[in-house]
């Protein structure tokens, strides 16, 4: 009797996997190849989870691709880099397990057909760089990873090695008198509740960034970005808490360096990307907060320093201030836009693109403090004239002096979930006293980005750990009495 027939007959299986994304898919593949009877359940109508919308950035040290390109690297160096970039805030036990097994995961993914970009690996892009090139992604971002994993699972399902239930929500976990998890209750499109008995349950159902209310409740700030996978609604985190688990990672909340939303109706979609990386475009403009004050050296070469500076600003919001001459002479500040497109955006207006004939009017229209903005501009212009910028900035070719004046609003936002379900180094869900909840495991974004990245953005330290943990759990880390 195959896995699908067994589920249909008595719902008594070896492993229930809740969530078919970057952790759940490898877990299902390796558990099925091990001979386990696997039921993979997902609330969405398709497999892949957040891989549909993720950038799919991966990092792994000691891969065959690195060796083929003469790059010497090791898991130890990878671990040191993650802990350095995260300033020691990442979970060392989980990071250690992730980086120690990342190369095997990445090599396996390539064996299954994944193709990284031709110039990869690289040291970094958009995040604080690694010291060694170990950073990879595909031409289609997360979809490049999805396009490898999903067909494998679909074939295993056709072969009867895996049972897949889409459009099914797990609404509760079941436990015995000792508190051990014994299975779950799930509800399908027909609304009927069914109980599934399982030797073990693996929660791989993502974070909470797809639900604005849950995001605001967990993070304590509004949710601005509509980009996350809409099915990431915090259900897995709530399931784990319902049987004694707990959430952790709030101390590691952090933000990106702002997203360009030309809307006040949030969550919103980005309308463009600001080129704020000095190595690609030196800044001509200044950045000011809601009080009209500069808060960072605009040409500092550390992404992390810029992000941490914004994290501490009111509302995690800032404005880019420039004048008419900068608009005419500086390279366009919106990535991929021509100068004419930027000018057209200011002409069209909206909350993010503001123009005025005086700095005072600009401040009033943008909603920032006019007196402080005037002081900030005067201070910046002093630095242009003398070469002694108050913030130590070195690139300042023009003063802000020629009307009309312009402001572009940027808002810090998140596309992933920092807070997650607490697990031990064996990926067993734990109680506040550190004891594991029997038969319950978790992997992927449900753990929170704060565990594998800390209070920072460490390149490739979400997708790769998710796949690695899923692979290890499915292959051997979850003890199962496989009944053939």
C-alpha cells in the first residue's frame, strides 16, 4: 500500500509535514526516499510556498562549484562570517548546523538541475559581503529553486510515495496525556475536519509576514510591504504555541534601508528600488528623518550600518532630499529608471515624490520639520564648501541650493518574519524551560530569520538553512519507525 492509499484509508502515517515550501519540500523528498509514509499538507493551492516571491539567495561553503572555480572555503569560515555580520546575535547552534551541511544541500540541488548565475558564487549583493565568494542564486530567484524541488515532489506523489493535500489547513495539533504530539486536525475545501495520526509532525509552514494584523501584533510596527507570500499567516507559530512551544527573536527585529512605496495605503507594492549602494552609485543627495535631520553618513559603505541607523529613526521612515541641479546632473537615483522617468514621477506627485519651490514648502508637503530641514541642508552645504562634512561624508559634488527642491520618501519594511518558534539544535520544538515537545519539529521561516541571521541580513541564510534543515530532518534527524 502506497502513502496516498494509506492516508485515504486510515490517516495513520509516519510523518506529517505542514507546509510545502523551501523546508517542507526537501523534508518530504528525503523522508519518502527513506521509505516513510509522508503526508504533505499546504493551505495554499500550489506547492512552493514563499519560493514563489523570494529572491532565493543561498550561501554554502565548500561546494563543488567553489572547488571547480578555485575558491577555498570552509564551514568554519562561513560560521565566522555569519556571526561577524550578525554581531553575534544569530543562534550559534542553529547556524553551526546550517553551515556544516549547506554544501551537501547545495551540491544536491545542483545535481537535481539547479543552475546558478554564470558569475556565481559572489561575495555579496544587497547585504553585508562575505569574505569569500559563497553566495548563489538563480536567474529567476526563488522560482529557480522551486522549479527544481516541486517537480520532484510531484513525481513522488504520482509514484505513490507521498500524499499531497493542497487547500488544506491544519487547525490544531493533537497530543496524548503526556503532552506528546500525536498528529493533527486538518480542514479541507469541503470544510470537514479530519484527524491525522502521525509518528511525527514537522512544521514548515512559513512565517507571519503575509498577514498584516499578525505582523503588527508580533513586531509592534505596521506592516508596509505587500510582497510576502500571502499564505504566510503565522499559523504554524500559533500551532506550536498551542501545545506549549513559544516564540523568540523579538530582540533581533531589524529593517531594510527603505522601500519606495508611492502610496499611503499599506501594505503596498514597491514602485521602484532606490540605488543607495555607494559602490554602484555615489550619493549626491542627503537623507533626513521625520524631524528633518540627517541620521547617517550617506556614502558609508556598510549596508548594515545604514540599516541600523534607519532602525532607530521615528517610524523607520526617511526622505531623500535633492535640488533641481542634482536632478539634472546626478545619475538617476531610482534603479533602472531614466532621468526622464524620475522627472515624470515628481511631476505626477504622490506621497513618495514631492516637489516645491522652497525648502519650507517642501517640508510642509512632505510632512517633516521645516526648521530642522533647513539646518540639515545648511550643514550639508557647509561640508560641500569646506570639505568637512559633519558626518564624515566624502562624496558631495554639489550643494542643495537650486529650486525647485525635491523629496523622495522611503519606508523601512520587511518581507520575512524575524520572530519564530523556538527549537533546540535538533530542531525539536521546545517549551520555555528548554524541554522538547515530543514528536514536534520545525524548520524554515517558522523559526524566524532572527535565528539564522540574527539582527542583520546575512546573505543566503534563510533559504539554504531551510532546505538544509528540511533535508536533514527528512533524511534521518526525525526518528521514525518506518513501516513498509
